């Protein structure tokens, strides 16, 4: 090859390598597909809390809201059901009193006999 032919060949090769190697960074990058947003439906739990203590003589009980559940607002006067956590069989019906201290609130036992550690939940007809 003559020097006159070698120069354009080397120039074309150098230009091709420069654009070839850097050309990838000049093209716009394809953005990754965004993750689909989670679909939040109605809550899947009705649990409000657990019975801490039951006083049969006064027909009252104390209910504690577990740390993994939010503290519901406006519960005073709400009718709730108490059920065995293993069998989910209803053990009592209660009405929430206006007395509350943090995650603990009082209930009036209307019917039945709740036991400590029983689950307090919203009744099915009020559950969305």
C-alpha cells in the first residue's frame, strides 16, 4: 500500500473506532420499565385489637391495639365482635367506651364472655 492510500485508510479506521466506541454513549439510553404500582384494595383484616383483661362483675374489658395495626380513630360507640383467634368463633359482642389511653381502650361487654388474648374485630356487616 502506498502512503497516499494508507493515510485515508488509517484515518477512516481511526474515525470509525472513535465513533464506534463512543457512539454508544451518544445514543439516548432506554429507560428501564417502571415497576407496576401495587393495587391496594380494601383491607384484608378486620382485627382491631386483643382483649387484655375482662371484668365479669362490671361487664367491661380492656383491649390493646397491637403495634402492627394502626390506631383507629372514632371508635367510641362502635359495636365490635370478640372471637377466638384460633377458631374465629365469636365469644362476645362489645361496644367501645370513650375511655382510651394510647393503644389501650375500654369496652362494654354486651353479650358473651371474652377471654384474654381473644381478637376484637369489626363485625362483617360494617367491614368494607
